[in-house]
């Protein structure tokens, strides 16, 4: 694996972009993909309203296109910077005609005063050579290359940059595909190098594994990033919405010194953590950004993003146990639990320190739920003391709940699909073990506590539940660590069965408090966290 310790020391922010309103100059571009000129103008108005800098007008999406008339209308009436792209099928676009037709249209767009045009590397040399001096000076030419299969090595991308520059391009654009999240590190290296050599560069990595290339490009000095006007209406795989770029990720305020935090998981797209943490960072002026990392191999990820810039991570399913092995040091409680959900890079030596904040968040939420119900608890001390506490799942979160409940004096039962894993955890905490199937008839006493720590019932499989409704009557309180959706089928049926319910949102907020404080060294803005989560 290539060495990719990413750092920006000594690299300035002047990347040649012209529209940023915050601390960076990376342009935010919205693809306009209307089938008619009228639809395009509707989308342009939306783009202007939400604050984009430049619109990419995708001529290949027009069902009927009259170049002379339509280009004049588009250029004369657009009040933002314009980028014209006429992408052929062979480069991932919609146009199926002869190249000469679309290149002639792009040339005419330049003559009319388009701010930018995008032309593919395969035809760029011939196209640029055919321009007269007057036309050549009217627009900036982006020469682009798209790889829809993989992300090549740093050396290969570097060679590609040189080939694109040799065509006479004003701006280099390379889009590749992420097979693994670590592929993006190679693109970041190229963007950093282009800063040093003063080459305006657009470097993006497609698919969800490449999302961070679109979110962090201002940190590394990328010239431009793309965002969509609407969720799901994308011109390339993995594009976020403009609204998310601006509001969720505070893209305007990302600069070279911005610290990167994020959630490591698989899946990870459902997580509310980026919204929560970025809002908190912004509220106190903390120079950080929190992003989702879709990670397949945790050790490889941590070895690749090993610089001080990557300052801390939340760790979720399925990496909590692997994180224990990947940290340089592990907090004694996390070691006892056997799972890490928080990783902090120690500034003094760069070592990774692992913690577990899950058990604090979950146990506190369950205790609060019990205290709020007179049916379950009246008295002092922990309401869990002496209770039979059934944990579904023997993974990282299951271990955290089992340990936390045991510490509070509960009698613990572990239920898991595979009995061996349930037995292993039960032995660790001095509890009992049953299979998930056995829970259907498991009723040694009434007034038990049930805690689901698996992903059963999480979006998109919201119809699933780990335990049938008829088996819920014995429980006084039911907790579900899943928080998307907020009220799972398990909680709905538990409430109908007469149990007090505690949502995963309560655990999520509780563990996030401590994560935030470990990441930033600042007190958690608890009211802001609660207010933000209540609106979701």
C-alpha cells in the first residue's frame, strides 16, 4: 500500500477559484440537467437561491437542442458563472451523435462568452488546436478524464495530469471511482501537489466510498466541487446535495488547518452524527469538520489517514471490536468491554487512543427511563440493581450494555443468533446465554429490561424486529440502540405491550456528549444536541 500521510503544512489556499464566501475559494457547482431550456432556467433559479457559485449546464441532457439559438438564450440570461458540458456516452454522458457536432456547440458557447467549457481528454488536443486566438481567450477550458472503474496509483494520476496539461488546458479535472475509501487519499495527494505547482485542479472520487473527496476538497485546495439540487438527482455517483455541502458540512468554512473528524462504519450513510457534530462545531467556532467514512478495512483506513489532520473518529457497526486492536492505547473500561466506539489522535505524539462512550450513553438513558416510570422504580441508587437485564446482540454495543448493566448490579442475560458468541460474552460478565430464537419463550420473571444492540429494524429494513410482539409482555422497559427510524417496530410493539420504551436517540445523544468533549476539549453543547435531534 502506498504511503499516504496527508498534511497541508506550508500549502496556501489560493487555488484560483473565484466564488467562495468563507475561508476557502473552492467553487460550488450545481449540475443543471433539464430536458428543456425552460427546465434548465427553473433549476438555475433554484441554484442561485441556495447559493451556488457556478452552474454546469449539461447540454447532453436536452431532448431537443438548437445550438445557435439555445446557447445564446442560456448565456445571455444566466446570472451566475456558467460551465458548459456536452458529455458523450463514451465518457459517461448522454450524447450519442458525432463528436464534431458537440465540439462545434462548445466552440460556439466559447464565442458567446461562456465562463468555462469542459472537454474530454480524448478529443481535447484536437479541439483546443482548432480554436482561433480570439475564441481561445474567451473561456477557461477544463479538460476532463473519467475513470468509472477504479482510482489509479499516484504515479498514474500524475502522468494523467501531465497529459491533460499538454493539451493546453486551463484547468485539469480528473474523476475516478473509489473501490475503497483509502483510494481518496491518492487524489488528495495529487490536489496538494497541484497547489505547489500552481495547476488549477478538480479531483473527485465517485461513489459513496469517495464522498470525502467532495467534502474535503477545500481543505486540500481543490478548484471546484459538485453538489446536486435535489437528493438522488445526480450527474455522477456519490454527489451530495448543495444543501448538505453548505449546511451540514459547512463547506465554505473548511480550510487547510481544519481538523477532520468522522464516523467510521459500514453502512454509514444513515448516521446523524455529521449533522450533530458540524452544527456544534459551527456554534462555538471550532475549526473542524465531521464526515462519514464508509470503511471496509479499519486497519488499512487508519494507516492511510494517519496524519494529525485526521484528529478523531466515532466507530460504529461493524468496526467496534476491530478498533480495539487498531489503537495504540485503549482506555481500561473499553478494554474490559472489548469494544471501542471513540478514537482520538493524541496531539503530542499522534498515537490513537481508544475509548467506549456507548455504555455511558445507553445505561444513563435506560436508568432515566426507569426513573421516569413509577411502575418500574421507586427509590434511590441505580434502578438497574437486581433487575434481569436481557441484551440482544454480542457485538461491540452488546458488550458495552452488558458491562454497564453488570456494573449497576443487574443480572445479565445475553441473547444472540449464534449461541457461542452469546456464551462467550455471558462468561465475561458472569451472566446467562440464550439464542435469539429462545427469547420467544424466555420468561423467568416479569418486569425485565430488554436492550436491542443489533441493527435489526434499522432503515431500510424497518419492518424487521429481533423479538416477536407476543414475547414482549414480560418486559417493563425496552430499549433499542437503533435510532433510524427513531421509533422502531420493536419499540412500537413494546409500547403496545405496556412497556416503557427508550429510543436509540437517547443513547446516541449521551455517548455523543463525551465524544464531543474528547474530540474538542470543550464542554458539550447539550441543549444544541437535544434540539438538533428533536428536529430529525
